[in-house]
């Protein structure tokens, strides 16, 4: 008899979804045995890499804050820069 999976709820925000998955086991909702590995061979960078020198303490703070938001620290840096420029 195949395993019955729970249906994934609808989320009002990314934060709500993140909090849900931090407290629930995805194997109760998704049949990972049917997952397929995919690749994106023609994917091109949409951004340009740059080098910015920052104090190690600032990088550490960014990484901690990004970890709390469950996102890569460089994505958090881009978000902070975007919001800062929007308010400038």
C-alpha cells in the first residue's frame, strides 16, 4: 500500500513557509523517492561579480543575520543594498 502524504498548506508569506518547514518533516509531505536531479546548463549569471573589502566582524554579523533568515549572506547583502538605495 503506497504511503499517503499530507498536503502542503498554502502560505501567506515566505517567512510563514520558512517557519513551517523548520518544524515539520518534508518526508511526510513529499515523495522524495520520485525526485529527479535537474541541471541548468545554459543558465547565465544575471549579476556581475564584484569585490568589496569588509571588516571580518561585519561579515560575521551578516552571516549570522542571514542564517536566522535562512538565506545566503550574499543575498542578504544585496537585499540590504537594494533597500538602502531605494530609501536614499
